C-alpha cells in the first residue's frame, strides 16, 4: 500500500486511525467484503471479512470492547490512585 492508497482512504473518510506511523482503514470492496487495512511503521497488512462472517465479527468486537473498557477503567483507577499517593508524598 502506497501513499496514494492512504490518501484515497483519507479522502473517502475510511480512516479510523490516521497517524504518520500508524494507519487503519476500514471499507467495503467491490466483492462485498469488509476490508481492514493497516500500516504499522514499515509494514502493511490487509484482511478481508466475508459477509457470512459479519455476525461473528460483531460478537467478537463487542466482547473485546467490553473487556478493553474494563481494563482501561482499572488502569485509569490505578493511575488516579498513584497520582493521589504521589501528591500526598510531595506534601510531606
């Protein structure tokens, strides 16, 4: 995937992530498949998902989102607790 590919993805509003060293595009191809294209630093990857796999994809994404949000909430709570402890230590 070259620079033009990512420019086209950007122009069509298909980019989920648009950073210099990290890009993710999601779009439908002409064959009716869902395409997920990603770029990480030096390498690119393209995956396609057939319509018969969409329902399972939705389930997996939903489950993974719940787990990720729980992890993030716990990390945020740990970080906030750490900040409170550090501030209390600074006051001594």
